[in-house]
C-alpha cells in the first residue's frame, strides 16, 4: 500500500526558507508512471497546488509561487522535497505531498491529473 | 487561470436525502482528445487529507460508494450523494486539471440537518 509522509520543521521565521521532505513507501518514485506533488491548505481555507516533480527531475511550479519554490528528489531514499524561500505569515498552512498518474498534459506541456494518494499533511507556521 | 466556483458554500441535508454540490469553471475544461472533462471531486474530513471521489467528471474512484456520482460537462458540474450517510459529513472540493495552474474550488461544507 502506497504511503506518503511529510516531515520538517513546524515553525519557520519570516523571511527564512521553509523546507519539507516527503518520504514515499510502498512504491518507487523512480517510476515513469507517476508525478509527485505538493499542495497546501491555509488553516480553515481551501487547497492550493504548489507544483509537481517527475522522477527525471523535471519540475512544474504554480506560476504564483514559481519565484520562491524549488523541488528536488532523492530516488535512492524515495524522498522528494520542497523549499519555499522568503516566507511570510501567508505561507502558514498544512502542506501535503501527493501523487498523480502521468495521464494528460496541458497546452503548456505541464503534466496534469487528479491526486490519488496524499500524505497526512504537516502544519507549518510562519512566525517570529 | 481557470477559476473554480462552488455552490453553495455550505449545505445541510437530512440523513437518507439527496445532496447536490455544484462547481462552475470560468472556462471549459473539456479535453477534446478524449472528449472528457478534466474535473475531479474530493472529500475532506476534519484532520484528514482530501480523498478523491470522482475524476474525469463522472468516473468513480475505486472503492468509492456508488451513492457518489458526478455529472456535467464544459463549465458546469455536479457532485450528487444519492442518500446521505452520517460518514459523508465533510468538505467537498472540485479541481480542474485542464490547465496550469490546477485550481480547486473554495469548498462546500456538508452537514446533517
């Protein structure tokens, strides 16, 4: 059974960099069948797609966050990671990692699909 | 960006009754190559991650009870729960995966009347 687990600091200071890791078990992140993504949810609010990474290292970011986001992956440790720089209180949210199947690409060449497996999420608070 | 707008924001339905949630996209999400709509529905219970219920607007995910159904095309979509059960209390989100950025609706909170 595929499982995803987010980990990282629960508190980050304003202007610093938020770093999270997602550890995948029960499947390989080296598979060409899947993409791996990050989605966040501010407390009491809706869902925001942050971006997606492929086993090859190709990355696809939400344009609204692109200037501050960096994804990476470590296939040997079945982990992928998120870094979000210059954080503010507006970045306070539950951060989820998730998977979607390679099924469709939009007109910009971005891989798009629904997310079928999600981690439990981790709350990151930005505060001094 | 294709903006997703759900209605209503909240809904109270009696046990055993039908619940209907609507989702409208600012542009069509119909993928011409397969004539399917790039629209998914999720259920999120308190303290849990979202769980996909429906994709391609009307395809039920494996293991999802058949009281959940999705319909619609183009820009207007509906999630229907045919007979509300207590365990269906949750927030429901639609998501378009037609174009970047993939946006979600604001959510509809479903409660028992």
